[in-house]
């Protein structure tokens, strides 16, 4: 998946980005999933410890083919992250990197992402969103016709792989 974080004034403006057009000023990542991974960040910042991350993000729009989702980050997460002082951002990212989800991520990429997201969260009067786009390989696998054996079994098509 490709994740693009951006700011706009409201859900309606965010939903207009579901078409896949370029987004000015976005912060991109291949590994920072807005639900589960940002939920971990929210817990590090003092959010609810029993939360599975789903309160950290809410679906705003989905493309007709299911290839793209637009997700709003919770106001709580945005305000908590905006309060982090730039001088302590590296220490916070160091703790965040201990997550098993970041085993293959380059530390400098996660630091750059965190700095970019921090800038978005500190912006005034706008909400922070993420557009998640499925990789071409995931789309091809989902669009592939079902095998005759699975059609005969009445099996449902398989959903896109989740990360």
C-alpha cells in the first residue's frame, strides 16, 4: 500500500482526493498505516492503551474499485502529535520504531515521515487525512478472474490483502 498524508479543511474536500489526483504538500509512506500504526503512535503519546488503533482513523471515502481509501486521522491523535516538541521528536520516533511493523523500514525514512506528519499536525485550521492506495500487484490479484474450481464451490472472491 501507498499512504499519502495531507491536510484539507473538511471531509468533503478530502473525499474529492479519492480519484487519485496528485495531492499538494502530502507526506508519503509505504509502511505507516493510518489505523494500526498510528494507533501505536497515539498510545506512545498518552492515548488509550487498550485501543487497537481504529479510533485513530475514520473512513471518509472509498473509490468505486476499492483501490483507494481516504481516512481522517482523529483530532485527538493530531492534537497530541502537534504538541510534541521538535527537539523530542527523534526520541519519540525511536520508541515508535520498536514496533515490529517497522523492521524493514529505514530509520531515516521513518524520521522524515514523522517530521512531515508533525508539520501537518501543527498546521492551523485543517484536518489531517490519509489516502491509502493499493499496490498494482494487490489490484491485479483482486481483479484476477476466479478459477473454475472456486466458482464451482461457490467460494467468495478474496479481499485485498491487509497489512
